[in-house]
C-alpha cells in the first residue's frame, strides 16, 4: 500500500505534496485494506472532538457497500 501511494505521488510530478493530501490518500487506501486500521488512523488524523463525530464516521463507513 505504501509503495503504491509513494508511486502515485511521484507520478504526479509535483515537487511537494501537501500533508493533508497524503493523509486523505492514506485514509482511502486503509479503508480498502483494513477497516479497523482506517478507523484508528482516522480517529487520530481527523482529531475527533467528541464521540458524536466518531460515530458519524463509523456510520458512514458501515453504510458503504462492501462494509
């Protein structure tokens, strides 16, 4: 997964990649690979302020096809 993301960013031709873009791409990739890892990463990356924000993210994840 990391190799694929690195290759994606290298192929973009950009000299610098915004950290927020890297974080979002990591979340997308994790969601496809391991939903538990995705939720753990998202909880830190998105800095949920309370349980309601966290639950909204979980509901969104659970509502997607294939979940």
